[in-house]
């Protein structure tokens, strides 16, 4: 593929992104193209290049050498672009169209050129508007089962697994999660942000040493258990949807970690929806239940179809599933708390227009988050988890 090759990194502009698209020859020679920077995430530039006549488009995502959400005072390497492109390609080999197709990637320029998904909606935005996505939990459950099983030691030759562990070593983005999910919200840290009215609730949380010990155990799992290749940031802003399809995007936080992490982050982001709505709770609870059921059924099927000598030992699969389930409850609890009082909030809660209702929803996320972390080992089934969640929304 002939391209306009830039040999050194420089942030793209709408002009240079268009030149790159022309060089890639994805479009017919001479077609008129338009380009717009549409990135609204925390870290990267995202350009959409469109062929004017047909509306056919591509996305060019480029990592910036700093965290866009804070600015140049928070430097980051552009290594995450290589991780993201590699993760998308590997995930696609296990889940097909549940992730976008990558047309081209260049680690020097830190770009990934991929399928344009702008006909779909970001799940968080659609759910906030009250849209229903019947396939969402089925597709995310399948994504989780396939990516987590087929990148784990349960499926891979040990040499291949260790190659992937090296390829997906992602210390900088892991550090963001270690700080923003597992540490800062539980201490009086400068990165935290919350309404004055929540100060007493937050102080109560910071004074809770039982909670801190359980979060320390969860952080230890995140730091030390390289079980499977995680997406690493599986919130509803990382998922495009419509009525018929689901696409999981943005795996720049991918690394080898504990299976329960992705599941827990997704569940927590559904919980924000339940917390923000006065109706439709049942649909969200259904998605939580279905995600786990689809995940555990497909993961068990893969396990029974392959695996080593130990995967045939009675009780081992059940042990792995129960550990992942209880970890995911704890990780969901951490996500509930950090998105409420930490650095990166969610629209589901922040955009609740009525102040009292907003504060109430946030308090619920804090108390529910705490209960999920502390009681995770006493919750043995998805039905029990739903009862705990429902109790907080009654
Ligand atoms: C500085 S990045 C803040 C958050 O945005 C990403 O999507 C991750 O969730 C991260 O924690
Ligand atoms: Mg992202």
C-alpha cells in the first residue's frame, strides 16, 4: 500500500490526515474528501475522512504525546497506539465483526486507520437518551468470553502466551488505572473531583479501613494476575451500537490482567445507567444478568472444547468462573466509586439535571460500590448480585 510516509511523529491536522488518507489509496484517485477531527475522548485525536460523493469514510486515530483530558502537563508516550492496533487485530481474530477492522497502522506516527463506525452510536450516549439495544449484553458477553478465553493460558501454548504478555506490556496506561481506579479515589488525592455536598460521604469512605484493605487486594490482582489479554477500559463509551450490531473500540489500555476486570467495568457502567434512571431499571438489570450468563456459558463451552490436562479436572472451571465473578463484582465496585468522585466522571451521572436527584444517584453509586467491594466473596450467583444492586435502587 503506497502512502505519504512521514518518518517522524507529528500531530496530524485535518489537512495532513486527508493527505494520509489519499496516500493510503483507500479511496479512488481524484475523489473529493472532507476531514473533521471528532475526538471527544480523554487521550487521542480522531479524524473522520469522508468521500463527499458516497459518504464512505475511514477513521484515523492518533495518540497524542500527553493526556488530552489534562493537557501537556501530563506527558504520555505514544506507545499505546501500537498496543491498540495490535489488540484490535488480535481481538478481531476471536470475535470477528464485534470490533472494527483495522486498515493500516503506523507506530511511528501513532496512528490506527480503521472502519468508520459513525453510523452507530456510542452506547453511553444512546442509553442516556433512553435508547434500547437488544443485542448489547449478548455481544459484549461474547466479546468477553472469546477475547478472555482465547488469550489465556487455558487456550494458548505457554510460549505464545508469554509472547503476548511481552507484546502487550502497557505500563503507562496501567499506571493510569492503578492510580485513577484503585488508589486516588480512596485517599484525599488532588486528582479527585466531587461536589461539595458529597464531602461527608467521601470522608466516610476515606476513613473506612476495611474498604481500603479490600481495594488493596483488588489492586494486587490487577497488578499481578496476568491471566488474559484485557480490553482494559471496557466502559459504555468504548462501545458503538445500534439495534443490530455492537462494536467494541479503543483497547489502548489492553494488557495481561485478571479476567474479572473487563466484566466488572462493563457491569459498573450499566449500574450508572440504572442509577441515573427512574424507570427502565429492569432493562439494565437484564443486560447485567445477560452479560454474565452469555460470558460464562461461552467461556465454559470454549474451555470444554480445548484446554490442557488440568482443564479436565472436576471443579477447576467452576473455580475459575467463581473467582472471575467475585473479582468482577469488586472491580465493578471500584469503578462505581472512581467515576463518581475521581478524575474521569461519566455523563450518566453528571448530566442528571436535577441536583438533588444527581447527588442521590452519586450517593447510591458510592454505597453500592463499597458494598460490592466488601461483600464480593459472599455473592455466589448473578441472581444474588442483582438482588444486591436492586436493593440500592428501591
Ligand atoms: C487520563 S485518562 C482518564 C480515563 O479515561 C480513560 O478512558 C480511562 O478510563 C481512564 O481512566
Ligand atoms: Mg478510551
